[in-house]
C-alpha cells in the first residue's frame, strides 16, 4: 500500500517493512554484542501500546535469555504531544536488581524516556538502557542517553508498525507519513 487513510487524514509510505527489518537487525546486533558475556538475565520493558511490534521483532533476534515486562503510558492526544506522560498501566513484573532495556517505538521530545528511567530507578533497577526503533533528533534535547537507535527520522507525524493516530494505524507493517499534499 502506498497510501492509507486513518480517521480524517491521508498518509503515504515513508519507511518500508524491509527498511524497518534491517534497522531492527542492526539494533539486535548491537544489543547481542553488549550482552554476550553477561551472566545476568535482563528485562525488556515493552512500552505499550506502540512498541509491541518492535519489541516482538527485536526479541526474535536476541540470542540471550531475557524477561519481558510492560507498562502502558500515554503522552499524545490526536497528532500532538501533551507534554506530560500519564501512566495508564503499571509495571507488569519486578525489575529490582536487574538491567532493564526500555524498548520504545519512537523518541521525540524524550519526556517519556526521562520519566521511564526515573520509574525504573524507583522500582530498583540496577541499570537502565534505552532502545528505540525511531528517533526524531530535531526535537530530542534530553540528557538521557539513547543506547540503541534503529533509525533517525525528521519531525513528521507517522503511523504504522505500532505507531498510531488516535489508536488507529498501528497494524500496518510499513510506516506512513502524513501526506501534506492531500486535502
């Protein structure tokens, strides 16, 4: 599909599944290299709902044991960030004394990542690493280090591969960008 309609907006293909898959391969390679000689079992934190697809694809490529925990957060209404992060569902398991790899679909303003790293510290995580499929470097100005980044993209509104517009559009395997030319 080269063009889709979600709610009242039209979107055009921006990143194909093949490109996404190659980016995930690269992230998994770096994570595998970092964890190959560790005896511990890290926890992957799937940030719901957006990172479900990325987390699933990433886990298939990891060659070490890991646990999976999740949390549901929200910071968007429609196409805009509210600037604040709300916790919708708490942490699904313990991370006390563990290394946590936060798995995000996208990092833009970074508010969610800053909050998540604080929450992981409060829950007693030994170490926190941040992994994101997509990064908007033009708007990310936080001090939290992003350890694993799949790809950098411009500050555009996108849907697909877990990313949504008011809860729709997550199911597409490609990523689509708002089609500014379409009325």
